[in-house]
C-alpha cells in the first residue's frame, strides 16, 4: 500500500493550525472554525476541494483520547515509523491541506485514524505518486467524488462507515501559505507531542476574495 498503513494495527510551542475533519460514520467533511474559544463546525461536503501537501504527509500513530488534545507520534512518509508510546495510539495519517475558496480558503490540518478514511487516502496517495511524475514541483487539487460504504460486524451489531473516493482534478504550484509544519517530528526519538487548542482568539475563515481556481 502506498502509505505503508497497517489498518489492523492498533496501538496506542507550535502555532495552532485550524482543522478540517472527515466524519467516516457519515461520509461528511467538517471545517472546524474557532472563535472566542468556541468551536463552530461547518459542513463543507458539497463543495469540498483542497490542495493536499503530499510532499510532507506524515504517518505513524495518533491518540484522539476523549477529553484530551490530539497527540501525534508521526514521521514524514518514507522515514522509519516509531513505535506507538501507549495503547491509546492508533495507526493514522496527518497532512496539511489548503481549502479552496468555496469551502474556506485557508490552510487546515487533516488527521485521522479511521480505517475507512485511511483506505481512501491510500488510493489517493497512489494516484498522487503516479501523477507527480508528470507534474514536477506541483501538488494535487483533490475533490471527493463519492463515498463507499464499508460494513463491519461487531459482537452485537453491524456498523457502516464510508470511505471517501477521491479524485485529482488538477495540479497547481504550492500555495504560498501551505508551509510544512512538522509537529510531532521528534516522535522518531521516542517522544509524542500534544497539541493544545487555543483558549481565545479566532480561526474563523474570512469570505473568499479570489477567483474560483485560485488557491493562493
């Protein structure tokens, strides 16, 4: 697999980057805006489009323990993946994306341990590697063209998650504000990093100010 992800494996002073999330249980994209210390979740599924910084994608393990800020034990793709610090950490991926103006227009952190999401990211990374050969120095513009239901059976009930079906629609030069910010990079030395959300201030996006295909 392109990202080297084992879906069955389960283990457990930076600037704050606002996040965008994929809800695998619903197959929806959510932009999380933070204003005055509160989160506002905005559904951007219908017009989701973003530049994915696959040049700096990180893989490893992530902890989304309830009541805590996310903790990352990740390295840049291609480097040796460290052992998860605790059993709370699960195999995951972290990447920065630049949203299209229609769905926000700013840089967001995208991280997940959901197996359905990771399967879609693996296929997308394969497409990126194939296309990068003829698009040197550029990054892919990505949309979600569909979702694929994945049903699993537990002890008492069935559950369905939705894997995103991604499509690369264009290749563009790196947006000027899409700057690699490798938080958690020191995990290779055995550490893990906690990201604490801001208690004040705002990350709410401004209205679009450029043309439809301008990612800055």
